[in-house]
């Protein structure tokens, strides 16, 4: 049922007043579910409603037959024509879904010459009011009302006076329009509720999909930040063993220890991330997440692995740094140290963290050009992208790029209220 599609209205008919059945209130419009160019498919309910409308038109037509028989000075030929037109009008009620406007327009002249067609015209007019905009009702109903006084003047009712007949016709027209507009408004309201429900379901599905996407991105960032650091250590030291098989035993033992420790830590981190995925726990479940205080430990691990790292911190009241901000600083430094280990081995890396409440935290990681040949180390290329997203989500910003002389620098600012 489409409330926007017009529905046939029938002109007012000078027949007797009649109470429309409640089935008409639930009648469907002519927008069936058939294919374009084919008649709409009618359900069992549609057939029941159409049959009820047909019976209503026939019953009102039968009342009109008694009126025709009691009319004085009505030629027999006109009486027969009146009844034939009434029968055809009742049969045409079955077209109300497919041709609502056309049926209503046709009923204006038919009801002007046929009393027995009043029921069919009433059904057509009601259908038009329900399914078509009011302008159709106004034009067709207005034409019918203009013809009503002439109809009763040419064919006066033998039982009712002329003024009362006009009053009854106008009252019946107003009642039909009012009832039809009420049904139309109710249907439009139901359509609005259904549309809102569908829109709410769609928005809920989109929100759920967006939440899942954001969760996947957060998990991907966490896996990259946590595992890339460990696996890079493992890859670098394994590559050193491969390229320097004649290295001193002490260096080989130290590299093997770093590889073992990095693999152990990577496996532990991986187990925790998989546990979070299986249990659906929040991102910060499992081991305590790193904060700004863990930055010293990270630098110590890198130094033990053979890196040259200088840490310079000038932070007012480090204990007051928000946990989320400190974690972001830690992840930025971790990723930058991992990149420096891969792309600038042997170069001294400088990590500078400054800030105060109200001014925000600034972290800067810089490394000069590598002093020697850089062995190929595979990478995903997503590290700096993930850092930029982290900084943006924290309300800050991150810039990175090469420096003069072949070095590379990353600078990030994070808010600290």
C-alpha cells in the first residue's frame, strides 16, 4: 500500500445515505505487488475487501431501484437505462484499484443520470479520498456537488423534500470525504511508523557495523604496535647472525638471548590479544597497558638489544599524565624505535618528551642516517598510519618526514588538560 499514490474518488451521489462497512477503512490502494504493466496481484484480503465494496454498491443500487419505480412521470425507457447503468457501475467497482481517478470521473455523469449507480459512485469517491491527494477529491467532488441541485430538480425524490434531499446529499459527501481523509491519515501515520522503524533498524545496523570496524581497527593497531616491536627485534638479530656467522661468541649468545626473549614476549602478547578477541573483553584487558612510566623500561630493552637510544624527558608531574595519553606516547615511541631499528641500524635515536598540564605533551623521536649498509627487513608500511590514527583519536596530531642528511623524525602533540 502506497499512501502517496492517488486513489479514485467518486462524485457525490444523490442516493440514500448509507453506512459504509469498516472493511473499506482497510482497503488497499492500487499499488499492488505486480510487475510494471501488469495488473497488481490481489491477496485474499484484497478480494474480500473488493467483494464487500461490490456488495455495498449493489445494496445501495437496489434501494435506488425502489426509488426509480416510485418516481412519477419517469418513462419506462429511462427507468431501464437507469438500472442498466447502475448494474454497469456496480461491475466497474472492481476497477477501483487499477483506475481510481478514471472510475471516479466516469461516475460523475453516470450518477447524474442514474439513481441506482449511487452506491458504486459512493464507493469510488471514498476510494479516491483514501488513496489520492486532496486536489482530486476537491475537483471531482466539487463537480458532483454542482450537479446535485440540478439532479434533484430534474428528478425530485418522491419521499423527501428538495431542501432535505440537497442537505442529505451534501452531508453524505462531507461524511465520505471526512471518513476517507481519516483513513488516509491513519495509513500515512502507519507508513511513517514503519519507515521510522526500518530507518532505526538500518541506523542500528550501521552503528553496529561501524563499532565492529572501529574495534577491528583498534585491535589491528594494538597487534601491530605490540607484535611489530618484538618481531622486529627478532628479525634484526636473526639477520645479524645470518650476515655475521663469524661474530664473537659473546655477541652470538647475546643475540640468541634477545631472539629467545623477543619470541617469548611476542607469543605472550599474541595469546593475550587472541584471548581478548575470544572473550570480547575491552582493549585494556589482560596485562596492565603501558603508560608514560613504562617508557624507561622500553628504552632499556632497546639498549640491551644493542640500540643507541637517548631519552630526554621534561614532563611536569609525570604521575598526573592521563593514562590514555601516556599509553599513546609509549606506543609512538615504541613504533619509532622499531622503525629506527629496521631502517637505521647502528644510528643513535633520540627520544624527547616534554609537556605540562594545559600545554599538552610533545614527543619527538629522531634518528640520523644509518652509518652503514641497511639489511632488508620486511615491513607492512602501516606503522606511521596507525600512529597518526592514534594521535588523532587522542585529540592530537602527528607529523613525520625525512630530515636533511638522511635522517628521519616523528613529532606528535597530545592534549593534556
